[in-house]
């Protein structure tokens, strides 16, 4: 008996410390980045004052307001949004077994964008705070449409993303044709569509928190099922998986996470596509670990992008949605090249 | 409706022995977009034996195997596993008794052999109850029985075709089922690796009495490794029984349209087809 258990645990003992070490490093890195994110910006603020803004907040001190009303919400939004987008990317790539799949493929972003455009165009609203709920509604409607067009429970994963691509294209075209005829809509929309974390209010974050939480719980359950799903639908069903149920669960998780993010920060591309690939290099092939690492790296990347975009060098307000690709692109190419050399 | 050839005396003698067999197809029909693939098939997969399904391309061999593993939507009839309709049972429960290896399965990049074999434990786990000592033992045993232990930490894409196929079989073994279905497990393997793989399957069957049903293209290999054969033609069972009952000159002509002589394999004494 003792002999069996020692041989049985050997193959894992080799890998798990690795993963745990990376996990620790990621958490330390995120903590450091979070501190820097509060401290740096157009106007650096000292550690003492940051601390004071938490324990003895005074609405008369300008720096306290900057920390509590601006930098803290941005920090939280980066944590939530980055983690949500990257997790969704991991789920959609695992579900469709397509490394180029992006959560945007389910039509969430296109639906949210159309919602926002309609809101500006028809109702004349240009207050970003009002966009939260129309973007959410747009994302919800389009994802449900995509799911139904993709055959619902009985569809296939391929049909799902094809329906998503078709509907996204349709919604984007509709939106653009509205923008063509309305200069004012375009002015408001072009800031929203870049995606960014400025101007997010604490209230919005708290309102969206339950949706993020629900999505995260669904994502963790899906990750276990996707471990079988990535071997192909036949193999997965042979292993006793209800593939239709798994598909519904994963789409629901992605819907919650992405709709909450897009309504908070606009459509931020790239994180969902690329971070899962980065995460896999640290986590190995187990989807549960992949999901955890995706969430952490996604949060880190978005936080970094937001932080760098706020530095004086970039004029103090480069949208995080733009910055994330400027930073993440080269980082990804470097990772790929390093990995290629490692293989040779 | 069974084909006339099934009523030959040698075949009906086989029927009574398999009355309460664990896996059985009853009046099974499958159609894709109205076109019938399988029509009204009734057959048993004898317990503890190696059954090989043969037939020309597009005769429905794979569809039959997939139907037996509840991967196929049926248009009529049913598949019984342990006496109950397989589609009415919990899929996870079925997966604890019956494993299937689909034809040329694919794995994502970066998966190690150990990762893959561990996935075979899926039906014994749930999102809440995950890795147990029992799982570790089953994975270790599956790796050992397929001689994949030394390669456990290797990436799947770094393996040869034969090793990769052994890794997939190890995954199905880790599932610890009494019944194992294999869909053309020798595809893309050269002859020595085909023999190696089929010998492995045979030893699994002989050592632990695991019931095996598989689809094979090569009649001679089928005849050599099977205890029981099923020959399909155009979606119907044309002949079934022991290899020497199925691999006959007339059956080969009828099923494959192949003119041939049958000799007895000088080494294994199984029927051997010599095409004319």
C-alpha cells in the first residue's frame, strides 16, 4: 500500500511546486502593482497620504479624493475587468478548442456597442454612467440570440462561434450606419469604444459585483468540465460529460463576466485573446489552474495598462483599452519567441 | 429484420449463450438526414470477449460503435446497457461502466501523457469531489499496463503515433470500466505498431476479462484477434459469429465484393484472406 501511494504521487510532485511558486509570484506582483497603481499617475502621492486616505479620509484633502474617488475605483475595475476578460477568453478557447477564439466572438461586445449607440442616437444620452445598463442589456440580448442561433442546447461549439461572428458583424454594421448619420453620436461613442477605466464610480463597481461573483462561480465549475471538453466532444461524452450542459454553463459564465466588464469599461479587446496563452505557460494544461492564472494575469495586464496610460509620458490619459494592446502585444511576441527557443 | 445469411446454422448456435449480455442493440436504426445508415440492427456484444466489427467503407461500422456508446442519436430502437436503455441512464454512471475511444481523437497542445490519462478519471470525479488516492492509483496502473510510465511527463505531441495511441488507450483504462469500445484504434499505425496495439488490447481482455468491441479495417488482423466478429453490409448485420464462421469465401464476396481464397493462418490457425 505504501509502495503504491509513493509511486502514485511522484509524477505530480514534480510539477505542483512549480505552479505554486508561479502563483505566489503572481500574487506578489499583483500586490506591488496595486500599490503602484494607487501611488502613481499625473501626480504621485506619498505612501503616508495613501494610508491616511483609507484610515482617516477627509473630503477636503484633494489627494484623498484622488485616491478614494479615482484611483481606487480604477484599481478595482482593473482587477475585476482584467480577471473577467481573461477568464472568459480561457473558457471560450477551451469550449471551442480554438486558440484564436475571443470572448467577443459570442457577440457580447457588438451587442453592448449597439446598445450604447442606440442609447446615444435615440435618447440623446451622453453620460457614460447611463451606458452601464444599456451596454449590459445589449450584451445580454445579443449573447442569448447567438446561443439560440447556434442551436441552443443541441447545437455544436462550431455553430455557436459562427453564429456569434455573423451576429457581431451585423450589429457592428448597424451601429456604424447609425454613427454615419449622427456626428454627435460618433463623438460620444468613439471614447466609449476604446475601452478604459477612467470615470468609473465605486457605486457602479458595487452594483456589478454580484454579477462578477456569479460569473466567477460558474467559470470555476465550467473549468472542471472543460478539462474533458478540450479532448473533443465525443471523448468528453464518452467520459460522461453532458456537453450541452457544459456549453450552456460556460456561455452563461462568459456572458456574466464579459457583460459586466463591457458595461463598466467599454469593449477592451486583446486581454481575452492573449492572456490565456500566457497563463497556460505557467499553469500547465489543467483548465482549473489555467483559469486561476488567466484571472491573475488578466488583472495584472489591465492594471499595468491603465497605470502606464496614466503616466505623464502619455499625456496622463491614454485609454487602457489602447494601452493594453501596446503593452501586451510585444510581451506576447517575446513569450512566444522565448518558448520557441526553449523547445529547440 | 435480419439478413438471410444470419440464419445459417453456425450463427444461431451462438445466440442462446448470450441471453443476459451487458451490452446489446435492439432493433437499432440510425439515419442522417433521412438517409438510413443502420437499419433495424439487433446484436449482442458478448461479455468478456473481443468483438470486432468489420465491413466495407461507409457500411455503418463506426456509427454502430458510436451508437453502442450512446454518442449517436438513434432514429429507432435502443441500446441496452445492463438491461436498461443507455440513453435513460446518467451519462456519468454509464461512463463508469463503458469507455469509448473515438476514431483519431485529438488533444490540445501542451497536454502531457499523465494529464491525458488523468482525464480518464472524470466520471469518478465531480466539480466538488476531485482528485483522490483511488484516482492516482488508477492512473498509475493504466500507465503501467500500457508501458507508458516512463513517458508520463512527455507532451503528447512529442510522441510517436504508436505511443500516442497507447496513451489514449491508457486514458480509457484509467476510466476502469468493464466494457471498452475502440473505433479503428490502429488507424495511421504501421503494421508492427498495429500488432503491438492489438496485442495490448488482447492482453487487457485476457488479464482482466474486460469486454472489448472495436472497429477494424484489416480483416486478417480482425480474424486473428477477435473471439467474435460482426460483418456489416449497407447498415445491416450480414454475418456474425466466431472468425471462422464470418470470414468465409462467400461472406467476403457478399460483404466486400471481394473474390478470395481463405486459408488457415499457419501460425495462429485463424482464417486468412488471400484476395484473388
